[in-house]
């Protein structure tokens, strides 16, 4: 797994969470995830062009995403609904934009695009390959979220 391709996404995610949701995130020790079950009730997915293909997913704990969207909207969100899912999609678009800028500045000709939002208890995240999935836990004062990265050719 290439850190030059992953780090721009970690930086973009932390920046988006800080600027749009006023949540400071701290990355924890990455690990290899051994199943496809989500680590929270809502996930935003991103795909990268090029070879190898890269799939990224951000899965939020309920407390984290409700707090983040509450800060974004200026009103308390109490459940994961269409508004929260739409906000996750918007956050993913911001992450893609910032990561694309960082990749371009580094001379890497890859493009990230928002793919979809998944939700539901223990939903399945299909990265489109059977290769390893790196999970990066990110802790905030309002709960955790997880970035998953999968490289496949």
C-alpha cells in the first residue's frame, strides 16, 4: 500500500471534519481489516482512477456522524436519516476535492470521485476486490470513524 496515495486522503478527511464539523480527529494505529462488515452505521465510498485501482471508505460511528452533521447544520440531529446521508455525500465530495488537489500538487495523475453512501446496521462494504483492506481508526471527542483503503489491480 502506497502512503503517497493514502496520506492525502487522511489529511483531507481530518481537514474536512475540522472545518465543516468542528471535530478534531486523531489517527490511531492502522490494522488489516479481516471482513467486509462496516464498523458503524453510515459509510461514504470513494474510488480512485488508475492502476492499481483504489477504493476508500469512511465509516462513522453514530455519535460521531450525528455530532458532525449537527455542527454542519446548526441544529441537533438525533437519527441517521436522508439529511445525514446527504451530508456524508457532501463531506465525501469535499474530501475528494482536497485529495485531488494534493495528489496533483505531488505530480500524481489520479482522480478521486465520490461513489456512494451506504447505511444500516452492519452493512457490507464491497471494495470490489479480495485484497487486503487497511483500516485507520480516527478518534474525535464525539466518537470514532474509520477510513478503509483497498488496492486492487
